[in-house]
C-alpha cells in the first residue's frame, strides 16, 4: 500500500494507466488540480513499490505511470521523486535497488516545501517560454505567440508565468539567504 502523487499533462489518462496496470489491486485518488492527484495504491507484486514501503517512504511520482515496472518495454532513465522520512532511508532504499540490479543516481536532495512547488502547468509554461527565448534580451518571442502555442489566452499565460516566476524567485532567495521561502497564496 502506497501513497503517491501523480503528475501528468493528462491526469485522467495517467490514472487510467495505473488502474489498468496488472500490479494494481486498488486505487483511490483525490484530484488536486488538472495535472496532479494524490492516490492510495495497493499493488500485487511490484518490487519497487515493495521497497518504497519497506523504507517507510512515499512516492511523489508514481512509478506505474511511467510504465517502468518489470513487464515494461521502456528503455532509458526514469525520474522518480521520493519523500523519505528517516535519516538512513535513502541509503537503505538505494541499497535495496542495487541488490535487485537497478542502478540509481540521486539528482537532488531537498526538503518538502509544497507552498513553493510549481504546478505542472507552471513548469510546462516556464519550459516552453525558456525554449522559445521569452526570457532572453531582447525577447525571441512574444507572450501572445506563447499563448497560441499552449492554446490559452495571453492574460492567463501571463498569470501562470508570473506565479511561477514568483515561486522560483522566492525559493532561490530562500536558498541564498538560508531562510524558508515565504508562503505564497494561489
């Protein structure tokens, strides 16, 4: 039994994939927004899920949505976000992965700061804006063109980008000053 956060461009499709996975016995979800849901998942025999529960951790991204369980034909690296509560949980988890033949690389270790976490929509909008040169000087594209690409109004995109920029700046400033990021209402 696991508690997971599922993040996807198409949350309904992602949840359907988890339901249809042969390892899934039970799934109960609460949708957080149009791109995220928190779920309780009970699996049959997934070794990765079993290891996660043995380390008393929690998945911030569900391994089942990536199609990465043992019956998958997926190739290449998989990014998996975990929350581990005890000091030795990461070491234990990595040791268990290694003993099963899974090679893992830790990309980042940080605290849980939900208030400044970007939504999937914010992440996507920032990524597209950056790729298209919106943050360059001079700008390589306009807000209107970015909004057309994403199929939303320029005013909506402006709001999404401003909220995302605020979260990124608040987080960065907290890192620089060594303080906690301030609470953000949105």
